[in-house]
C-alpha cells in the first residue's frame, strides 16, 4: 500500500529529527522552512523542497507544522501563501507547534469548512526526545482523525494521547510547561545551594535523581548545566512564549498561577542577560549571578 505524502513545515532543532523519522519510515516527504539550509540533510536524503507553504500543501496528503510562535502559525495557515487555502480536500493538517489553544480551535473550524481534518499535537521531550523518537505527543481533535494519523505519531513519539476536542492538546502542553517552569527553578536552586555548601554538584545530582525529587529536568538538564552545556534543546525565547500563552489562557479561565508568574519574570531577566537563544537550562546563570558564584 502506498504511503501518503507528508509535508513538513519547520525543520529546526526538533522538527528536523521528527521529519527524519518519518522519512526513514518510508513516507514520501516534502519540506519547507524559512532557512533552507536547515532542511539540507532531509533534502539530501530524498525529501522534496517547496518554496512556500502553499506549494507544499498542494503536494501533500498530511501536512505537519512545527514553527516558532503563534504569529508564525497564523501566517502558515491563514497567510497569503497559507496551507488552508491550498490543501486538497480530505487532507490532514497537524500543528505540532506549542501555540494558543484558541488558535488551535480557529484552525480546526476553518479546516472543517474547507473539508480538511485538523489536529493540534504539541510535543514534549526536547531535542533528546525528538532525536530518540520518544516524544510525548498531546493531541486535540476528533477521534477518527487521531486514529487515521496515529501511525505517524507512533514513529515520532512514545506517549501519544488524545486529550479531547480541538485545543485540548495545547491546553495539555500548557500544563507541561507550567510544571517545567517550576522544575527548572528547583533544579537551578539545588545546584547553586550545593555549590554554596561545598558539595560535589555532580554527586548531588546523581543522588537526588534517584529519589523522590527526580524530574526530567534534573536527570537530563542537570548534567548539561554541570558540563557548561547551554545549547538549546528548547530555546529560552520559546519558553517565554509558552509561559506567556499559559498565563494568558489561565487569566481567561480566572485561574491563578503565582509560580508561573515568578518563572516568567526570572526567564525574562535571563533573556535580558543575552541568553534568549540558549537552552532553558541557562537559567542557572541567573542564579549564579545573584549568588556571586
């Protein structure tokens, strides 16, 4: 049976690996990204290059978007060369960007009017999860559409759950980012405390990671911090974007999130230190500066 052609828009830190897994699984692949050099490896492996999202949509059966900001999502779906006007009837559009729940609902309704199937499916796991195909994929949309594209999700991720109607995937990702925000503060404070107490921070992380205080951030980003590796598995600037979306959504629901407000303020100060293109683990630099370490 011939596999459907997948169009992938956005081949950055995570998108490149995700698209690569689909390509390796035998799906015909066409790609578009604003910086073509980011797609060169996929193109060299046989992916087709398209000059605009519109051209990509015209040639794909399933269109996946993994871009940066809600404004980018708006442009890709509704802009002059947007995919909703160009996609063939019956096609599937899957936004895997972390974006606004309200925008996911808007895309769903617009897609439905055009005879398209839309899902929001943001992911968690960072560059490591993308490379190892172990991402958590949080999905919103219709059950039948989820079932149809589940084979693709299984190639890219490990924990794949449909959480409800359109926007539910994005709401779940907000829960993920709210948890991540507090975790990173705890990880950084623990490391600074360990240094202040004269402990070996490597031994501390190893020990604490084996107990009740363990988290993905501690186990995966703690060692990066200690090695001085601040390369982005997930950008500070994108984390600020996500926390802002979560707080805006919470305000709409009259939900109070004081911990997230604190985390957003700390990360904005970190960005002002010139770290917006670093990985989220660079928050340690803010705490070290405050502690004179």
